[in-house]
């Protein structure tokens, strides 16, 4: 049985600016996000041409569909009414908006901000955030939430991937409620205070900010967490936040990396260094981070020589932090050295094969890049392309096109079109890949 999703959205007249914006959101954001879950997706104007009238058919769809996605852009009165009708039965609902500012009544609810006018990466990130929400609802079988507020629903199903959600739930009980009046001025500070009160603590508020990739909000929340040396907070909040682009998270995790690493397990150390390296990449701070990460690698090697047990996953994560750092600095020869060391430990890891192929390609060593792509494709085939990353597929297609292996590239494009249709659509418009379509 297929899931059903009803989209509550401004619609407007045919060929109007409102309709054009609604269609863009539907085609470029909502549909691509739901394609992987096999939804039947409808909007009011799909029902016998209904436009702005709230008919009984519309109300039935609002209340019976497994999921509703509500576009709050421009705060359309019909949309607000229909959203209220959805919330009254407590069934799963995702709120989205193009607007930077929302009314007070809405701002306390989780809203995914989006744009179809930004970069392709921004659109893809929005799609992935929506998919994280939907996956949570799917995992729970679209359980009815009863007569509760949307914030109650979101607190239960979460807005992050399962691992991060579990980490932050462990520390929720440690969070101290903060009075909004104690926070400095500014809209994000006020939004942070409201969110803390609404969700019942700093930890779930941090979870919300991470899930919505709101780094400005995260910058306001992270310093408010009471136990900043907690392993769960450092790994689940700072490392993930730094990788996402939070400057505050990067500065806080650098203090941990430079002075407090002895307090953590090797599992935590590997994740902390991975987040720190990703944050350094975000802010072009690789030169600043290099001696810190080099020291961590030296310590790991010393500990291994002394007989300390550090598992292979932890070793490769730490080595990969250094490989990533050298890559960011443009020192591809050194990046290749550490990439090779990583692949000796984990020769069939798709992400590490992808990284090493990038290193070779940037170093103008095309044969090496092609060899790594062939190995990556073999790994992907062995896994029947399950959960295949779109960046990995695009890189493989690009290298195969460059090698004039067009038939193989077309075969991979079909996989991309099936698993990541929006990314495939972008490739169709890219001159680099036109050989695939001629």
C-alpha cells in the first residue's frame, strides 16, 4: 500500500506568480524529497481543478492523508486554516517556508526554511532534511499523535538521523531551562529562548537546530548547554555542528581538541577530529587545524605501538581527518599518501575510495582517479547500489565521461535518475555531461 501526502500550499490562478512559485516548490523540493518513499502526492488543484476553495474533499485529504506538507510562505489565510485542521488530529505534518521571518504563532514550531533560487547544494540539503523527517514518520508507521501540538509530535519523532537523535536524547535530562529574558538581543537569540521553552530544554532545541541546518540558531544554543565537557554533547552537538558550518561549534571543539582530548574514548576522539576537520574545511582554516590533527595522528600511532587497542573504524576516521585537511590545503600528494594508508585498512569503503579518487583527480593523475572509480563502482554494484550517495555517483559518471566510457556512464546515470532524480535533472542541464544524452 502506498503512502499518501497532501500538500497544503498557496496556489493562485494559473500562470500567476503564486502558482509558478507553488509549482517550483512542488516539483523541485517536495516531489524529489518524497520520491524515494513511493508517496501519492496531491495538492488541492490536482483534485478536479480545485483552486482556493476549501471543499469537503480537501478537508478529507487534510485529515486522512498519512502526511501533510504545509508551505507557510506568505502566510496565506487558507493555508493557515488548513494547517490548523491538520494539527487538530495530531497526524504527521512537516512545515516549510521560503520566508526568513514568520509570525510569533508559527516561529515556535519547527519550520524548514528553503529556497529554489539558491545553489543546487542548498536545494539538495533541503530535500535531505525533509527526507530525514519523513523517514522518522515511516519508521513509526505514521503513528497518530492524538490531540497534541506539532512541537510535541516533533519532539517524539525527531528531526535528525537516528544516530544523532539517540545521542541527544541521552543528555536531554541534563538540560537546564533558560529564561528568554536572560539572553542577549537579536532575533536568533529570542528564537533560541522560545525554542528552549517550547521543547523543554537546550538539548532538544540543539537537536532541532541541527536537523534544520540552522547554524545561526545553533550558535546561540551551544554556549547555553550546561555540561559542555559531556562526551555526548561534544560528539553529538559540537562535532556535528562544526561539520555543518557552525562557527561557534568549530571554536568550541577546537578548545576540546587542543586541551581535553585525554578525557575521551577513542570512539569519541575519532568523531571529534572528523567534525573538527570538516569545520576547518568549511571555514578555510585547514592551515590552523593541520598541526592539531597531525599531533592527534602521531598520538594514535604511538598508542598503537604501545599495544593500545584502537579499532579500524576509529583509525581510519582519524587518518581521514588528516587526509581531508591536506586535500583542503591543496597538498594532494600528501592527501594521496594518507588516502592510501586508509585504503590499506578499509579497501572496500566507498567513501574512502571516493576521497582518494578526488585526490588523484585534483593532482592531475587521471589514471589513478579512474582506477579508484572502477573500484568504487565494483563496491556499489556488490551492494546493488543500496543507499548510494549522489556525490559518489556523479563523480563516477564524470570520470567515465572524461575517459570516454559513455555506455558505462549512461548505466550509472540511470541509477542516479532512479535514486536521486533531482540530481539527475541537474546533470541533464550541465554541459559537462551532454555526451550522455546524444
